[in-house]
C-alpha cells in the first residue's frame, strides 16, 4: 500500500545520482527525475538521509569518481 508520497514501503528502488561540476542529475529505476545546477557546493562527501517514516533501507551503496 502507498503510505507516503513518492514511494511504496518495502519495495526496492534503484536510485542514481550523478554530479559533474555544478550539474546534478537523479534517476529512479533508470528514469530521469531531476536535473539541476548548483555551484555553491564545491567540495564535500556523499551521504544518505531519510525521514523517520520507517520501511526505508539502503543496500549496495557505491560512490565513485571519474
């Protein structure tokens, strides 16, 4: 059942984020969902965040560089 906007609980999704310079792209299950530019973040680290709604798990997280 759908319990929160945008996702189904207990279902696996493949999420990919690509950052190249100031260009940010996101895809959900291979479908492009977001494209944006942000030149304010010039360095940092990758991280994952969710609201405490439950039913959210992460697996096989990879961070690579070109």
